[in-house]
């Protein structure tokens, strides 16, 4: 009998590529430096509290795969490049990321940046990393609630000068989440014409 699946459920926690689940659906990967808000955003997108959120950077260790209600998967990656992580942990990140993107199943990468920090060094590393892959990328500015109303247009201009169009979201208030969900679906769903080809 087929195992009943709970929406937004954790499918696998992989600390090694050997532990990846069998991937048959498109994968949306969340990439960004430690503490940028990947897991918090994921909880909002999934309407769960399944993903572990932390005050201490480096909360997410392996790649966590979740099943979204729209049929695709989300992959929550560990935070990249946090200064205190060891060389071994950096190598782990690279190995996991290489295996994930090498699977050919990642149809979209959400590249998260902090709305108040146009581009930290690690963000640039992530941008270069993703630019080297043939994966579509959507830039997402997190913690938008921390940008005051009077600062918002200036903050957006600064972000977009570096990243191009960004979707600004707050996992705290839920602002921008519906828009992000729509953008994700628009990018991962096959176009109507292709479906009949
Ligand atoms: N104000 C505000 N705080 C947020 C938001 N999203 C996340 N945070 C806070 O930022 C911290 C880090 O959030 P996480 O979701 O664990 O970040 P992460 O990118 O998954 O971190 P790692 O797993 O360590 O890579 C936590 O203290 C969150 O409560 C947001 O939209 N607004
Ligand atoms: Mg996390």
C-alpha cells in the first residue's frame, strides 16, 4: 500500500548524498548564507514548522527535502560560508550541493539575501556558484519586515542594482509569501504548449 503523504512533510534529511531520497519531482533549492532565513521561509511556504530555525547560525546541517502541496520538492540547504564553520563543513556543503545540482532535478534555485545587506561576501560566492550552473535562479530578499516603510524603495533599488528583480518577503509577517509562491509555480510548471508537444 502506498504510504500516505502529509503535505509539507519532511521527506528526507540527507547528511550525505547517499541519503538523498529518490527524486522524481522538480526540486526548488533554497540557497544562501547561514542565518539569512532559509528555514524560516520554507516553513512559511510549506505552512509548517517542520524546518528547524535557529538563533545560532548553522542550524541546518544536511540537505532537508520537503514535499510541497503543489507536487514539487523543496531542498533546504545548510547555510553556506558561515565564518565559524570548519573546512570539513565547507567541504560537506560543496559535496552535498554538487550532488543535489548534479541530480538534474533542480528546476529552480531560490537565492536568498538579507534585505538589509545588499551583498555580503558569502552572497557573492553563492551567486558565482549558481551562475556556474545551468539552473534558473530567483533572488529573494528576506526579513523585509525589518526594513521600515520609509526605507523600502531605497532598499529595493539597492538590492535590485546587484541582484536584478527580487521578491521581497518576510517569514515573520508573511508579507510577499503568496507572490513568491506564484513566482515559483510560474517558473517550475511546464508551459501549456510544452505539455502537448
Ligand atoms: N525579523 C525576521 N527575522 C527572521 C525572518 N526570517 C528568519 N528570521 C530569523 O533569522 C534567524 C535565522 O533564521 P533561519 O531560518 O534559521 O535561517 P537559515 O538560513 O535557515 O540558517 P541556517 O540553517 O543556519 O543556514 C532566526 O532567528 C529567525 O527567527 C524574517 O522574515 N524576519
Ligand atoms: Mg536553516
